[in-house]
C-alpha cells in the first residue's frame, strides 16, 4: 500500500510518501519533501499560531496535496507536535485543515511524540540492539531508550532549537553569558532523566542533527545518501560549536550555504542541546538518521490496523 505521512513541527513540515508492507513493517520511501514555514514562531510567547504562519502552512499543505494526489495513495497521515500542544487555536486549525484538505490532523502528546520519533528512527534497522534516540525539535527535545521496537524509557525536554534561541540566545553571535545560562538549564533538565543507560547505538534525528551532519561533511546542499548514518563525534560537536558561537546568523548562512537556509539563526541552540546531551551522558558519538516522526506515524498506523 502507499501511505503519505506529513509531520508538522514547530520549524518544519515534512512529507513522506512511502510503499509500505503490512507484514514486515518495511517502509520504502518513494518521495520526500521538506519545507520550513516555522509555524511555531513566537507561539510560546503569544499562545497562538499566528495568521501569517498559518498562510505559509496552508501553502505548504496545498503543494504537498498536489504531490500526494499524483500517486495512487491509500492513506494520508497528518501529525502535529509541540506547537499545536501549546497553541490555543489548535482546534480551529484542525477544523480548517479538515475543511480545506479533508485531512485529519492528529496532535500527539509529548510521550507519543517520543514514541513516534523512536519508532521512525529504528524503522530501517535490521537488528534488535539497545538504542537511544534523541529528537531535537523546534520547541521540545525527546529522548527515548529501547530495545528493538520495545520502548523501555522516554522523556521530553520542553526546550528546542527555536524556543532556546528565542528565550536565551538573543544576540547574534550569542554572548558567552547567554550560552552559559542556556547550557546550565539544559544540564539541569537532563539531570531528571534516567542516567544509567548503556545503549549500543545513539541515534539523532530531525533538522538539527541532519544539518550538523551536512556541516561535518562539507555539504552545501542536503544529500540524504551521505547524511543518513553519518557519525558525529563529541569532538566534532566541540569544533562545530566553537565555530558557530563566533558567527552571526548571516555569516553562518554564507559560510555553510543553502543547506542552512531557514536554520541559520537557530542551529546554534540546537547544536548546544546536542553537545550538552552527549557531554552529560558521556556519549562519544552519535549516528544521524534522516528518518523520524513521519516514519513513526506510519509504524503506529500499521500497529493500529492489525
């Protein structure tokens, strides 16, 4: 069967159209798209998703709907995450999307988001190793520990690349005092997480991780076949953070090229979260996966249909 899965995050809207095997849970991507309307801009401060951001979201969904209808699809899954949980106008947005596109937007909880992220990240693994998945989003960060498809532990940190930038890194480049305050807060939040985890794999998903992989690899344009399974060491992160902290958002865009477009002002916050995660849990290296919530939503749909 053919399933289209759309992940609407704080910063990005991702489309996956995939051929799916019910019996094996095998997900073969046929088409993927990536747009960055940043619908969660200022949502934490205002309590709503603004009308100008909703116009951008509507434009993306129109474009995606046209792509989806070019396939003989069986199912469309629409998943909303932390911004929709925060926004007071989420119910009206769900109604408008249903009216305009006949799509049912499912706003998932923080725990569900962690589960979707984990299931998506491991959906192409052939082994049943213990794995930790970190998903740094725009307004939240999920950490999930499991064995194969069995989740053993999950937690959500209410801080991401967009919210971290808006709340803490207010200068460009950020002031050292801002970085220190931000890093201290992240460490305090991580101190409440399970620390006795000894995974065989640590997998990082979502835009922060894939962009950092592009930086390490020297890619100006995203190339999935090179980014997927890229290994980033703690020393790589220290080097990257040192460079990012000395550049303005515009200088970051100029230096790293189109792959950074739309993320140049928030990549520093996302990178700090990942570095602090690795330092706190004494992780030597992470594996970057280009899979995530849009894949996990398909896995959950298959489970519910059995």
